[in-house]
């Protein structure tokens, strides 16, 4: 069964497999800075199935009552435009690498992997994460499943 990319109600983000991480290369190893506990947002697909853009809110781990939220957005991925990352009033633009592939089968889905890098000082991330300046890598993995499979309705 094929699903239409043009029908926005046909696809749902599979939250159970969605994961975002922030890492930094250190002299000895790759250091995990944060595994984002929740991803909120949308992906925008072209009728051809390509990823046109995204708008994501990534609440960061924090001891504060209201955790800081990293906003990651891009509207024209096919044109190679950089993504914007915002944390409070700080903002940085950064190139984003994209993998968007339809996975065929009895229950087809769309696999999405996004990755970007930016200087740690660019967003003034919580100082408890950093011992020295460096490059931060933000990586997100997600899947879009048919609405029928995501909601468990007959035919999934």
C-alpha cells in the first residue's frame, strides 16, 4: 500500500524511535553532552518524498523548573540553505546534512537523519557541560510512519 506525501494527515512522527543527541569531540573521546528527552515539531516533505524542511523544539536537560529549549529550523533544505539554531536570544546558522529515505515493505516508512555542527560558544549552552570550547554536533534520528500504523487502526 502506498501513501501520499501530499496528504499531511497520512504521516506521523514515530516518537518511540525519535532521538536527538548533542556531542562534542574531546582530545580523548566523543563526549555525550545531552540526550534530548523530548522532540517537539514537524517535518515538511515535498510531493516527491524529499525533506523540504523542519521546525523542531528540543528541551535540553536541566535542573531548572523550565528547561532551556533549543529551536532548530530550516525551510529550504533542497537549496542547501543552512539551518538556524536558537537558544534564548542567541542564534547561529549552520549547514545541515540530511538523510531522508523511504523504506519499503508491508508497512513503509520514511527514515530521517539530520546532523549539524556549531561552535559551543555560539549558543552559550549551559556552562556545566563545557570544560573548554569546541565543536558541538547535534544529531537527530526519526521515522515517519503512516497514520494508520501510528494510530493502530485497521489496515496497518
